[in-house]
């Protein structure tokens, strides 16, 4: 549309017209530019939420992948729809940032209302906080920008006896220098076994801590919750298994 706008601008510049016609032409250019700016892609998540262009990653939009265990693969599929009245060519993409995010994308020409899936994988192999930007390009518009985030933690061993008493090591990194104040496993506060206290955990990169497991009533996976000073706790869903 940038090329069309430039052509319209040159056409107006070469016409020698009176004041009334000049104003009318300028109004026409304004309407064309406004219409062009409003033509964009509509992106919807698996749960039906609409992804806003260029905004920070968000859990409700599905662009924040949350806290995952190292070695896991989390897949999300986003539906890209042509929300305009004209065909749009999805001509390519560019991913910038963390190498732990991957995208599966097929170029396509979308008719009005037609949809195309875009699959994004979060494959963490390091214990850290990750960010990535995905740009979707069309022939005649600015790229649509996704902002993704995710973090990963390592739990070793990831399974143990039903009667507890064993220790596991949790390694990860908290964003923005946040401080850990406690650990909860399956709804029970647990003892943290780290010399020097737990308040320094994760402040300068990944640092391991050891925790002693409580007994469980039945086998199966349990959540581990990291309690953070002044912030919402971090939930590691079904990350440890009682056997």
C-alpha cells in the first residue's frame, strides 16, 4: 500500500487545479491512506483470544509460554486471518531473539476471511528466561509483530518415592532480579537446603537449590510453586512425579 500511496501523491502533485478541487483530492488521499492503514491481519490463539500487534507477551494471548521444564516442547498454534476486503499475500517471516523458539510457517495468498495456521514451539534447553520476536510479512503492509517469552527450570531427579524424604535440585533463573522466599510442593511448604539462605537464589543467573520432598498420599505428578517476594508465585505444573 506504500507503493499505491506514493503513486497517488505524485498524481496529485502534477495536477494544476483550483482550491476546491485541491481540497477534494487531498481528502481522497487521506481516505485512501486511512483505509490502507486499517487493513491488517487478524491473529487468534487456540483459546479464541485475539493477539494484539506488537504488544508485550501475555499469558491470556498465549504468547507467554510460562515456566517449563528443560527438555520439554510446548507447542502453540495461532490462526492468521485476512481481515480486509482484498487478498493478502503472507510472503515470509523473521524470528529474532531466543533460539529456543521455533516457527512453522507456510507462505500463502489469503482471500478475505481466509485463515492460515502459524505454529510456534518453545523448546528450552537452558535454565533461563527467554524472549523472541516474530515478524509476519505481507506484500503491502507493515509486518505483524508477535512478542514471545518463556522460562525454564530443571528438576533433578524428576521423580521419587511416595513416602518422600529424598532431595531434589531446582535450577533456574528469575526475571528482574526477583527473590525467592520459599518453595511449595503439592500444596505443602518444604524445607530448602541451601547454605547462606534462599534469598539469593537466581539473582545472578541460574543457581541451584535443594529441597526435601514431603510424603504424598498417592502416586502421580505434582506441582512445584516458587514463592517470590512482592510478586505472583511461579507455578511449575506437574513437574515432579511421585512413584
